[in-house]
C-alpha cells in the first residue's frame, strides 16, 4: 500500500506528523494547508505532555492513549531530531500541580485520589516540599502533586522539525492553499478540490483541526463533531532571580481560570491558558490577560517584574467527548485524524504512528479503535 497517492488536509502537528511517517515509508504524500503550515493550534500550544496532570476519571481510554503517547516520546524525539537535524526542546523535569488555599487542597486531593485509582506514579507534597523542588514558588503554596513523568516539548520547534523531516522524505507541502471540497464518488474518495483545480488521490486524511467540518463534500451526518475552543496565552522572559525548571500548574477552586507556567530552554516562560467557547473568535482580551497574569503571579510572585514578550490565542479542536477522532469513516479511503482538543501535542506520536500503520496495513489497531468516528454515529442511532 505504501506507493499510494495520499493527500492530507491540514499541516498542523497532526497532519505533518502523519505525513512525515507515511513519506518515510515510501508513500507519495501531499499536504495542503490553507495558511502557513503549523501556525494554528499547534503553534499556539504550551507543549505540555501531561496525561497524569490532566487525568479525568470519566475518560479512562483517553488517559491510556495519552500515557501510550507519552511513552513513545523518547523514540519520537530521537527519530525526529535525527531526521530534521535539530532539537525540539524536549524536557523531562516533570510537573508540579499546586494549590494555595484549603479549597484548592481539597480539589488537589480529589485529583490525587483519581491518579491513585489509576495507579499513576505521583507524589503528594506539602508546600515546603514543593518549594524545595521549585524555589520560585510562593510561600503561600500549601499543597502540591508532583507528576514526575509529565514532561514538555517546544511545540514551535517540533513544527519546524516536522516540516523539515517531511520535506526531506520527499513529502510535498502546499501552503496557503485551502482544500475546498473532498470529491466522493460511489461512497469512495477520489480527489480533492482546491482553487487550482481537482487533484485525484487514493486516500484523504482529514487533519484540519477545528476547521475539519468546513470542507464541502462530506455528508453532514459523517462530519467529525469538532468545534473551536479558544485559549489565550502569553510569554514572559525569565530574568536573573527567576529560574523555573518544572512545569507548574495551579488548581484554584474559587477562580474561573487555573493557569500553567511552562519554562522553555530559551528563557521564555509560557503562561496559559483560558478556555473559552467563543466560536471562531480569536481576539485577545484584557480579561483573559488579567486572569493569566493574576493566576501566575499568585503562585510565582517574582513574575511581577518580568518583561512580557508576546501574547496570542489559539483554537483547540474540541470533539464532543474531548477525545480525538481517529481512523476509518463510512466513506472508503477517507481517514480522520482530528479533535485532539487540549492534548494534540501529547498525542502526536501515537496518532502519527497508528494512522500510518492503519494506512499501510488496512487494519485498525486496538490502540485507536475506541476513537473512531463510529462512536458518535452509534450513539446517535440508539
Ligand atoms: P491545527 O494545529 O489547528 O492544524 C490544523 C491545520 O489545518 C491548520 O494549519 C489550518 O490552517 C489547516 N486547515 C484548516 N482548514 C483547511 C483547509 N480547508 N484546507 C487546508 N488546510 C486547512 N496540546 C498539548 O498536548 N499540550 C499542551 O500544552 C497544549 N496547550 C495548548 C494551549 C492552547 C492555547 C491551545 C489552543 C492548544 C493547546 N494544545 C495543547 C492542543 C493542541 O495545540 C492541539 O490539540 C493540536 O495542535 C491540534 O493539532 P492539529 O494539527 O489537529 O490542528
Ligand atoms: N493542554 C493545555 C491547554 O489546552 O491549554
């Protein structure tokens, strides 16, 4: 199957990751992106690889997928850095989730109990122990969970590396060229349509993030149920006296926004993120920035004097059940790889390896079978 002509719609981490793996296997792969590839959610993200910190008891299969992808990261980083000949800023200092007040401690306890229930390797700390690990923390921090295996990668470097590696493997990348329509005949994909005309193909992979429903040709009842969820972010510059090494996340029971602080190797400190159901509105707001800065300042007071380098927003591709939509669809040769919501950077390796395997073998593995579109189609029938 590897000599097939494959088109991928969307050049975010998901499209590029799959494209790179398929092109390496010898397939003829073309990626179309309507803008600059990698400049949407993949660029906006914080790069946390955090299945343990973001565990939800109601999503056990998603947790397993996240843990599997986290375990693939060392191999992924090694392979990608070798192929692209550049670093992608993978850091393994772990994550601290911290609380300041007794309500926060209760919420943290609840999270810790869930983590214990799933047998995750996490440690309960008092405030002083947390400050020993990360001295920049406020003395007001009164409890914490240490997730030693929740790491981070520099997603913007990863995008650059994926573009390099994809093109070095003879993948073809068309930027600023939107796919308008997927052409389907007799229940099977035969081509895509762009402003430049019709491009025939054997397989289409839809990886257009939160815009995945906006492409003509797919019957309405077979569209992937994804929507945009806005996140506002900003970056500070760490200066003398503020040197943070671990990812820090807050639990603030009485506030609408919990924040995270992600230190990069180049000295940037990423602070995020709001989570807003605002459709395709991508505006930065004063309120959003206020929430982020207040939340970050409470746990790391030293940020008060740091310069602001940048602020931005991104649209997470959220599915109806927060899990990605992966694999075959009722339309022959149309594959979905979308809806990665808050975890697309974490889930890139497992998505890229598994979708590549699916295309090369025709078989859906146990790893991705719970995440097929059919879960939505079945529940609507019943
Ligand atoms: P995108 O990166 O959005 O890429 C989709 C691409 O499709 C875009 O480039 C777009 O231009 C293109 N496209 C759309 N329509 C068309 C068309 N018709 N034709 C051609 N191209 C088209 N995840 C984590 O794991 N860890 C984090 O710490 C994290 N933090 C986040 C923080 C924020 C603020 C946000 C917004 C997201 C965060 N995420 C995080 C989630 C993660 O960024 C996403 O899940 C992931 O980037 C999705 O990748 P994607 O390739 O599916 O989508
Ligand atoms: N996973 C972090 C975010 O989506 O903000």
